[in-house]
């Protein structure tokens, strides 16, 4: 029997709804202002491997170049004590909507209290892009605290779907 996969889509419609977590002094986020497809591919693999992010693993160099060269895509890296702790990608879409396309921590930084602060910074960066709506989707394959973290920062579920998982 196939297991069910749950996909949640969440949104925030007003920056005043953002509930940032406590700042972590050793956490720094910096935007990558010069696209470098190899870096985005590395970050996708580093952060996504434990959560079965596989959609882009077979991408060609050309596909990665197109993704990272898109002027509507912005990438931030989170650093902790000089080491890459995670990353997020924000993708501006029509209607001034900004999707949190990818968000996550590298495995060795999970469970250290960094996710809430990093997500708060991510959402604030999305609003700073002129968003009228910030949204994200997550699923039951993601970290068990992912959905709760999104909700704790003020994002609200607007869609829940069940899919068969083999």
C-alpha cells in the first residue's frame, strides 16, 4: 500500500504578520549578488539530500544556468561561524508574489535553534523585494519541524493536498 504524501501551501499577505524568532548572534545571511549556478546546485544538494529533494538532480548545466540567471530569482546563504549553515532562494512571480522556492539548513546545523531566525530573515527579505504576498510549500517529507516553523513565523496554510507516495 502506498503511503500518503501531504503537501501544504502557506502564505503571508501582510508584512505585519511576520513573527521573527530570537536572533542568533552567530548566524549571518548574505545575498549572492552574482549568480553562480554551481553554488546553487551545491546548496540544493547539501540542504536537500536528507529531505529527498531530487527534482533538480538530473538538471543539465544549461538548466542550472537558466534557473540561477533568472533576474526574478535571488539567493541568500546563511553562515554560522564562517561555515555554510543553509540557504534560501526567493523567486518573484507575477502579481508581486514572492515564493520561498527553497529554504533549509545543512544537516550539521539542524536542531541548533537556527531555523526560526533564518526563516524570519528569509521572509523579511521577501517583503523587502516589494512582495504583496509571500508563499511557500512544504511536504511531509521535509523536516518534521518545517510546517510548525513556517506557521510560527506567521505563514498560514491556504492549501493541503494528499498524494500517493510509493
